C-alpha cells in the first residue's frame, strides 16, 4: 500500500474529506518553498502536490506559469525538486507527495532513472498532464511497477465513452478538473461538480478529488461536500507571489484545509 492509498483509507475510516495543496517546487526559491512544504502537514494538508517547474506549462494558467518561471530563474531543476522532496522526507515519512508536471523533463532525465530517483526521494505518485492514456506504456505502467501511483485527470469533457480509458490504469485517486480550461481561470460550481463526481464514482472505487477554481474556505467546504476532497493550487501560489511570509501562506492553507475537513 502506498502512502497515498494509506492516507485515503485512514480518511475514509475517520469519515473525513481530504485536503490536497499544490506548491510549485522552488517558488520563489528552494529554501522558502521547502519551509512552506514542511509546514503543510501541520496546516492540515493530507496530500502534498509538488509542482515540477517546466518552460512550457500548457495546462497552467498565469499564476502557476509565473510560479514556474520564478522557480526556474531561482535555479530549480528536476533534480533539485527531488532534493526538496528528499529534504522534506527527513522529517516526515507519512504525508504523501504527488509530483505534478510535464513529461519532457522526465523523458530528458530518463524514465527508468527518474522512477528510481523519485522513489528514493520519497515521491508517492505522479500526475503528468501531457501523457494521455494511449501513452500508458511510456510512464504510467513503469511507474506503477516501480510502486508509484499514477493519477489521471478527468474533466467536464470526459464523456462516458472516454471515462473507462481514463480510469483503466489510474491509481491512488482520480483528479477531477472542475472547469474547462486552464488553472485559476474560473470558480468551481458545486451544482455542476456534484453530478460529474457521481458519474465518476459509479465507474471506480478510487477517491475523487476535485481541483481548479477553489479559492476560499467556503468553496473548499462546498466542493468537498460532494467529493472525497479538494485540491487548491493557484489561490495558494498567489499568496506566495504576493510576497506573503511562510506563516501567512500556511495560515491561509489552514483555513482552506479546515473548510474541506468541515464538509
């Protein structure tokens, strides 16, 4: 059982919803992002989604794109991202880490070497947004053989014909993208999210976590009430972009986590 699977099993036993936070590794620099990541569990974060900086993040909105640019300017690389995870693991061997990014840096690193290095660094799962199910042999299957969960995204445009293909090799949890478009572009609407989550739940036993368009404790609570949990990224990254302190960022994260946990 991976840390991700163990976490969701524990949450289910407690009758609680999950709160997942996204942080871009190296934004605005290595030390600050590590300090934030280290503080996430105490702020109520159940799963950490760690962004891998990339030069062409096509699925990301301006907030996450700029975070990636800041990280790259600060010297962040795939290796340093894994170093950050490894540093976090020295003090926390329980909280799951999902590495989210694009395939190019992984391919350049070498798939087999990447998977070995990721496991060694304490990464538990992968979200690689530009690898569709048709390319599962590229990374998804090797990752699962290595013992990492491979988390797939479902969207409002994933119809009943496409959904089984998306779910086939997904593990850990399903990430439901609540809006059509890029990150940070609109707000999630519980009236639209609820039936979509129900549709996916009828096709899988995996937890359904909803992301995109969640930016307040109230929205976190509302969306978590119709799913197994929520992901927040852009709203947190915006606080970092505004130059807020580590404590200020973590206090905001706690308010969002409290919202999800009160659903």
